[in-house]
C-alpha cells in the first residue's frame, strides 16, 4: 500500500498505475478532511448528492482531520483491510477443509491470479535463459482487457486492491459473515449476536460498497435455501439488514439515472456465443475453470453448499449490467474467485496426496495457476511514481485552504488533481469519466462548464454561476478546457495570482450582487 501511495518532501507520491483512480479518491478524502462535505456531495461534481460508496474515504478523511498525515490515514486502513481479506480467505478454507495446506494455498492463489495472461507475456518475451530476469524487471501487465484489446481482463491482479482501496474491507466482512454462519451449531435456533452484527454490516453496506450489498443479499438468500439449520438466523439478518439499508437504497433509487439491464457475457466480445463465452472465461480463469469444478466434485456436502452460495455472483455478473459500464461488474467475479480459489486449492491438495506422481502434477499446477499473478506482481512492484505538491509546500493549495470557505465551489479549467480539489474544495466538473460512471449527467455539465469559460456572455455566465453556487474560478497552467482569460480579468475580481505556477483565482461575488 505504501509502495503505491506515499509522501515525501511535502509531496504525495502516487504510482503511475494508481494515478487515474486516485484522481477521484484524493478529492473525496480531502473533501472530508480539509473541506466541509456534509451532507456528502461528489466533490468533483458539485451540487448533487453523492452516489459513490464513500464510507471508507470518509474514515480516511476523518483520520487525516484528526492529525494523521494523509499517507498514514489512507495506507493503515488499506493495509488492515487487505490483511482482513487474506485472513478471511484463510479462515474460510480452513473451516471448510480442515487443512492448513488448502488454507495457505487459497491465499496464495488469491494473491497471484491464475489467468492465462502469461501467454501474452511469452509472446513478447519468448522462453529463454533470461525469462526470470524478464519477469523480475517487467513493469507492464501482459494483458489489460478490455482497455488494450486483449482477452484477459485487467481486474484479476493486485492493482485492483492498491487502486480501489475501499474494496477489501467489505469483501472481507462478507466472507467473515459466511465463516461465522458456518460455525453456528446446528442445534442453535437463532444466533442473536450474529443477527445483530450481520444486520448492522448489511445495513451499512450501501454506504461502503453498493455492489457488495447486492452480493450479500444474493449470498444470504441462497443461504436460506441451502442451509436449513441456519434459516432463521440468516432470514433475520436479511430482514433487519435490508430494513436498516432502506434509506440509502431509496435515496440511490431516487437519483439513479441508469436502469440495470440484461447484458450477457460480461466483457465477452460481441456477438456473444456459447463458444466465445467459454473461451473468454477459460482464458480469464485459467486452469481454475477446470479445478474449481473438480474441487467441488471432490468436496463434501458442506463445502459444496458454500460454493453454491457464491455461484449466483458469477451468474448475475454475467447477466446484469448495474452501472454505466459493464466493466464495473468485475467485483462480482473478484468475490466469486476468492471463494472459488479455495476449491482450486482443495483439488490440488487431493492431487498432491496421490503419491510421488501426484506431488509432481500438483507442483506443476501450482506454478501454472500462479504464474500470471507473479508476472502481474512485478508489474506493480516496478511501477514508476508521480509526485504532486501538497500543502504547505504548494502556495496555491495553501492559499485556497486558508482563504476560502470550506464548502466553496470552484469553476475549474483543469480536471484531475486540481489545486482546489487537493485543498478539499468542490469543483464543478472533474475528469468526466468518474462522474459519468456513477450516472451523473456529464454532458449537460460539460456544456455549462464550457459556456461559462468561453466568456461569450456575462449574463449567461452569471446565471450559471448562480444556479450552481460557484464562488470562485480557478485557472491553472494545465488547461483541459479553452478559457477566455481576458473575459474573467475584465469582469471579475482577481483574488489570487501566482506567476510562478501560472495560477489565478477570481471571485464570482459580482454575480450574486
């Protein structure tokens, strides 16, 4: 976690592969630690209630507000969450198969994904005496579909957890909930402590991660069907948890601009056929596509039931598009694979126990189902880093932090890592992809932003400034949008200018008089 986000000499140091995601996370954290963002709005799409699951970043912002430096405030919860996820996988595997070998291998398989992306690696790095060196020095993912046009998707490596720091905690809590349900004694009618904790977890989930809320409902619903002895406990968790989550669900429903739709095959290249679907998942699951079913067949009734609990995640992820982009469904498969890997590990364990030949085959299988993950690991390890100034090193950020109200809205001319965002203030429209993926109307917002910055009409500009309660206009040296600087210089009061960084801030007070 520290390797991908750090702090040095007054600068935040961000891994290049995390640069994009952190462009939305840092403004969200800072809106809580340095700004006034309650009730929460999306700080890079000012003026509308937040649709993003913000709870983890609210915690990080709170820790920074208490005095922790931002790298500690973010990395400590991230590391603890990831440790909890690894521990939950270990505990679940140990509970199901009573084997430390299976439990340890399950964690190993989670860390090093079993896809066939290594085939892409060997296309550009043919097997030779330098292969190990090629892997150790690799800095790119062999396959990063759909963004590079290749079949194996970008969502199975550790980059997901170093970039999306909020994922690991709710993932782990869902698996821990299943673990404790499995430990309830059959003669126990209702486990009230588990009902209490499980319902609170379920009720808070829409604030922590809405996709995992859907997963938890699916898993618990299957639990009612598959585990009769736990039926009353699971039903009460579902009933009370959903009741607690109703306010957030209703709120998200009222502002939703995207209606879930049926889209078959996740990221299988259209037109989707049975053959193309099978090929896509064979390449992405690797040998686990064979070993998970084998482990299921070799298992006893209880472990089989657990895999069936999570099977709907794989099915739903391949059938329903919940957000503006189908790629967002990857979380369903991340959770399914975390549990599926346990059965891959069990299958390899059973093969291992078949005398010397079994050990040879099992060792070969372990190599083949972790090789892609090892290559991906070094792509993360060898990543370059980018630094951005923080306050108090940056006079621009410091001025905004010290001289503007905490709930101020800025009309911005640059999208990502805008000084106003880093200072905890809200901006009119950050990088549009972030807001678009959450269902905000970025087309209208973009049109309004360009209208204000064009300087065509003071009347129209002030009308939009009033509409969106914009207090300042910030012009930076990095201009993602065309701006009529002379218009703002002529019609608005300049309150800050830094010739060294070429940043100017104008007050929009004139439009409110």
